[in-house]
């Protein structure tokens, strides 16, 4: 997964993306994707642009269980800890999960489960940086924006597992 620290201002546009469960709002620019946010039911998007081909391809690849290749843009340079966590999380295979503690250890931090949670909470690209694949110890579902988010997280994990079984 490629993320780009964009230090120059660029025009950002928004597009609504339809998913098997609800709709997502994508904020993107010429450099790549800046933000992806679940909006649930479609509530309209005045001023939304048409989705660019690269984003539509990545969107379809995700839902089909194929590897996703999309440039992820951030206006703030990530700290070394954040970058390490992003690398680990971006490598969690489709349909599988790791605990917050496992992600922390894989990123080189023996006692960093809470830090991983904070980094995942601030994730601007859910799905493409698959924070839904990060769970509590013993597989407990936590985070993902509270109670409604945990329901979505459970649905996403189950969706991916079904796609993997379908082949």
C-alpha cells in the first residue's frame, strides 16, 4: 500500500461510492485518496464529482477480494510509529484479523495495543487501510467508531470471510 505525504494544496473532490452495505464518501485529488468515510444510507452529495477510474477500480477490487492498489494521501507526515502500524495493517490479508497487540508487536512495540487503537481510530482510509481487520484480544470486536461501527466492522469481517470461501 502506498501512502503519499502531500505537502502542496490540491483541489479535492468528493464522490459517493455504493457498497453491498450502504454508501461511502470518498475525498480525492489528483494525487490519490484523502479520506474514505462510511455514511450509511445515501443522503445526497451536493457538488460531488464522478468517481475517477482508478478509484472505481480499487473500490471494485476491494469488494471482489482482489489486492487494492490506490495511492493514499495524507497532509500530515505520519510519525514512525504510525507508519509502522500502517505497514502492518495494510498487510493483513483479506478475510483475516490480527489483534491490536499483535499489530503492535509486528510494528515493533511490545506494549502498544492502545497506541494501535488510537492510530486506527484516526485512520482516514478505512477499507483500503483495513482497520476493520484489527480486533481485540481473543477476537473481540472493538472500536470502529462506537456501537454502530462495531456492527459494520462485524459485517465487513464476515463479508470478507464469505468472499474468501467463495474463491
